[in-house]
């Protein structure tokens, strides 16, 4: 503990800063570099933590990239793992992860630049989180920092979409990785031995024709192929499965979390045969201490779980736990064949189950390389119910390691103390009512003082809109202000109130940024108006709940079905409150809101004129094009393209508007699984020069040739080969397999398929497979099936031409090619040359040249045949071919003869030329 924390234990760094108290400065492990000044020459005599503004500037991409961290944060960053860090909202959890990754990466850069001859391997670091928006936000911050550092070798992070679906095929220079948990699981699937969970294409990617993820297609309830997989999440469960099950008093939220957290997600599942707890295990091993929301309804929950499994199997479905358990089983039986991960930071760890956490623990190089961070107060996911104490028990009971200590971060650098103290009241409610759902910490504190949150009524809302409308701006709210609203009905009411006060009709875009608490998680705003939160809540017994909280903890309380929903709503309300940095207002006239706000007591106030004027002044100041453009970029990083579109419209950023429209079109195509929409999205991205996104869209649209061309343009050769293959262009696919991907075996298989079909126009691989099967063409059929379903590890096999079975296949393909015309012979010869079969290529080219009736084509074939004969030392055959290739052939023959000392013959060739 630093001196500041020893002397000021209650208010911590905030009081230390006011006093200017000295503090020892931590140093980077092994490097002797100061965390504050980033130099090895010495440290300043006094350390002062940077202001919240400087921290935010560093985090959001400001010019100064030396992040300002406190001594306690510096200690966490420098500490060896395993670490489990719990920090309340705005406490710098993610910042610590990024700082840890950056310092390790920079240390490698310095070591590799010393030039002492010793090669240093780039650390394989991974940042993983459930949220795609958070993963991309952290990656872009690392990228800006790497670029701003100017250090050679400080390479920016790679976008998740550009990473292969396998850790084993991920180039080392792509590290550190910033990926979602879903992406990491798919990469591990191809890196763990045994049969992969997902069917794969030749390029190693997951076959999207046989797998439907919740983000890539529409869920089907009928007409599903036997080998087709469909991902099931909570929304699919609630909409398509829960309604078909027998009637129950359990809500979909409570039942789903029970299944995913305990029946299929508990660490004991690892030892089971079927991938879930037996009924006896569930009743005896879990107990009421864990599944507090059941309270006597375990038998009903397990019966519903059995129904869910039956429906899931019928629909070809899988959920997160199915994948995690499959990976753990294969890991134990067949081992891990990918690169061992060095440092792994798991952010928002409260969104994981125990089996998922154990899986990450087992693929990391050692426990010392692990750090889990999160906050159980901010669990807005409906997927799992998680406590960090459960995570710690996984270390001791599964890994048999010493339990890591639970570290905490308590200073909120986002919100001032007025907001934080009100949010602490919500945390206290959770501790009283649902103590088993959160990890108990000391109360959080804000870095600076500030006004209390204030409650406003309808008249107060009108007063605010009236004041906001006095400016001539195109939008009522400023770029860094937001109304948090949960339903479309509430949005309409807000717009109607604004219409009445302004005197004319406005659009939602003119009103400002409107989001719910799930969309807003991870974002921050100067001012937030939380509108009708409790009025629009699915839970209705707030008054009774507050009375129970006022009476204190009741050990004999019988938990009801709605308790799980109330717990989740309180956590979401905490998230809503802690989005605000300066002003937090509540608009809610319901009796439910009155009950909760009264419980907040003296941490809440009534609306003041000062608050109205402050909101109006900031709204007017935040109307510049630059501010709206920056906010639009924030929303783009959060993948909230609808809000980003609104911001770019206000800033006049035409390209930003077009990019948002393209991404929104892609989202619509994903939701409707419409080929026409995929094509339109691809065209929009292509017009913007976004070839990577365009290629993915055209691939989904079934336009394989366009997709392959775009993949080639961005250097994604495996994807290009896969697109050529699926589109039926086997020659192009073979060329890529041979030249760029160094897979002679696959290249030869492409040629075998092409020889077996002899089609001039490409047909899809699916149609070709069926035609070959029906036609009884065994070799082509088996080759194509192997190409489309091949394990990526088999790429590492020996060259295709080695081995008697392979040579028989080559001979058969050559025989079929001999029966074709000159063009077919020429194409097959090209492929044979690419895979090193020079003799077969030379013979085919010579045959094509002899048959061709066109002089130019004939001479070209003779020229290629001659070069092929030269490759394996057949000079006489080579010269004979060159002699038939016209002027260029005679010159080439003369060169070849001169090189072997046959000078007179060379002179004769020159004379003929």
C-alpha cells in the first residue's frame, strides 16, 4: 500500500491529492521505468495522480498517451498473476488491463531493439471480453498508443474480423489480440485436438452454410438440415423455446440463468458424462447457497431443463455451455495444439460461467499470466449469474492452485462523488437483499465533489426542454448529453413533451441521443436524464421491496420468482446512474420510482434552476461539428451505428454517414438473412473502399467471384481460396492453394475435381458435390468432400505428389485432362507446375500445343512446355519445344544451349530467330 493510502484510508487518493502528499513510485517489473514519467533516468520528487480529465483524454485518444494511474493501480499492473480485480463503475479496470498489455508489449520492443543477437519472441497477449464494442474500443486505443509512441515494432492490434478462426494459424505479429469471448472460443475450437465443434471450410473458417450464429443469420424453427447448427442465446430461448414448454411460474430470465450458470455452467459439469449436472448432483451439490433464486423449485427447473434440451436437439441448436464443455473435454483427451498464451486479461468477467473461466485458465501458459477484472454490480447480461468468489474457488478446486487474492478498485474517475454516493445506496440495497449476487467491497468514492442527482417531474421536464429550445441549434441535447429511456412508448412521450414546449414537431434525431442502459454500458456522458426507468420496469413490486430492505436482511425470507428480476433491474439501474459525469436527473412520476428514490435518502435532491441552466449552457456549447463527429466515432467504436448516423448527420460528415448506412444495411441483412440485402451492403462497402467488409458481405450474398477478388485485394488468401472453391472455380482455388498457401495437396485435389467435371462455367461447390456423387465419379467426389470438410491440421502433411496413392490420383487426373481440349490441358498443366509436378505439366502443355489450331496459343503452350522440361533437366525435349515456339522460342533455346556449352547449336538457333 502506498503512503497516500496509509495516511488517508477513508478517502484515499482524492485526499492525498489535495494535500500533495509524497508517495513512492512503482516501477515496471524488470525494466526500471517509472510509471509516471516513463523514463529510467529518475522519478519526480512528488507524485500527483492525473486528473480525471487527463485520464479520459488518454483513454479516448488524446495526444498525451501516458495514462495517469494511481500507485494502487500501478501496483495491480505490475503484480504477477493470477489476479482477480473487482472495481466499481469508472474505477479504471479496463485501463489497468490496457496498461498491463502495453507495458509488456513495449518492454519486448525495447529488448528486441538492443541488438545483442538474442532473438526475443513477441509475447502472445490476449484481451478478451464478451462485448464486441469494448473489445474494439480497447484495440483502437492500443492502436493509437502504438502509433503515437513512434516505437519501431509497436505494431497496432489487428481487427477481430481479420483474424483467422484458429489460434494456431494466427501470425505471431498479430498479437496482442483484442477479441470477444465468442471469437476466442471459435479460435480455440480449431486449436484443440479431436473433431472440431464447428464444421470448417478449406481455408479454416467456420462454414457459414452449416452454422448459424445469433449475429449472422435468422433462427429457423423448421426445415433444418441434420448437420446444421444454430446458436441459441437468451433471446432465442425466450422467443422460440420457452413458449413451447409447459407452463411455469419461473420467468425466462430466471430459468435461463439457472441452466447456464449451474446445470450446464458449474465447474462440476467438467467431470460429468453428458455435459450437465445430473438431477441428484443439481439437488445436492449446488444447494440453496448458490441458486438462491430457486428456493424449493429446483425440481421444476430441472424438468424444464430437460424439455429445453429436447427442443434444442430438435432444432439443431447449441448454446455457450455446449461449446465450452466440448472444448474442455477435447482439451483433456487430445490436448491443446495452438500457441500457449502468455498474458491474458479477461474484462467484464462477471459475464462468464465457471466452465468458461476454467477453459481460459487451462489454455494460458501459467496461472501467473491471468488477470480477471469486472464488477458484479454491473451484470446486465441475462446469460449467467456470477461471483468472483466462485472464480477464486475454480483456481483451488479445478487447477489446484493457490487462491488469488481479491483486489479492489474503489475510486470512480468518471462520476463525481455526488453521483457515486447515490450509486452506493443501490449497491447497499443489493448487499441487503441479494448478498449472494455481488462481491462485497468498501464503498466507492468519487475523485471530485459534485451536485447530488436530482428528481424532476413532468413540469420540470418541460422546463428543461423549454430552456434547451432557446438556442438555434439543430438538436436539443448536446453531443455529450443523453436521455436514458427503455421503451418506444417512453420515447414518443418525450418527443410529445418537447413538441409542446417548442411549438412545432421535431424528430427523434432532433431530440438528441436516446439509449437504454444496455446500449449505454461502457459509454459516458456529461449529463444524463434517466426517464421512466421504474415505470417501464418489468418488475412492479418496488414499494414492497424497499420496505423489506428498510427492515434489514431477513435470513428466513422466502425468495419469489420475481426476486431474480428485481436483482437484475437494480444492477441495471446502477449502470444507468454511473453513465453520468456531471449532472444526473431522474424523470419518473410513478409510485415505484418514489419508493426507490425515497430509499436513496439524502443522496438525492429536487430539481434546481442551477441544474436547468447548466444543462442548457452545456447543450449549446456542445453543438460544434467537431464534437458531434467525435461522439459519432465513439458510437462507431461501440458499434451503435444508429446513434453514430445521427451524430454524423449533425456534424456534416458525409463519409461517416455512408459508413453507418453500410453497417446498418449489414445488420439488417444479418437479421433477415436476405441475399439481396447482403449484396447491397457489399456494394455500399465497396463504394467506400472498405474491401474487407465488402468481401464478407458478397460472400454471404453468394457472389463468390466478387468476394474472392476483394479478399485477394486485402491479402486474405485463405478466404479467397475458400470463396473460389465454394463458387466452383477450382483452377483459381488450386492456384492460390499452391502459390500463396503452400498446400500442394489441396491444389492437386482442386485439379482432380476440375478434371472430373470438365465444365467451362463454374458451378457452386455444393451443386458440384451432388453432381459428382450422382454421376458415380468417385475420385472427384472424394477429393471435393475432403476439400470442403478437411481438418486444417492436415495442411501440414507431405507434398501431394509423394506416396503411391497420390500418384495414382495424379495419373488419373492427367488421363482425364488428356481427353479434354487444349484449354483444359493448359489449365491442368498450370496447376501441376504449381504443385511441383513438372513432368506431367510439360507433357500436357506439349499435347495442348500440338492440338491447338491457333498459332499464337500453340506457340505459347510450346514455350511453357519447354520451360517445364528445363525444370527437370530434359534439355533435348525443352529445345524441341522452344524451336516450335517461334522467334521467342529460338532465342530461349539459344540461351539454354549456350549455358550448357553447345555453342554451335546456340548459333544456329540465333540464326533461325
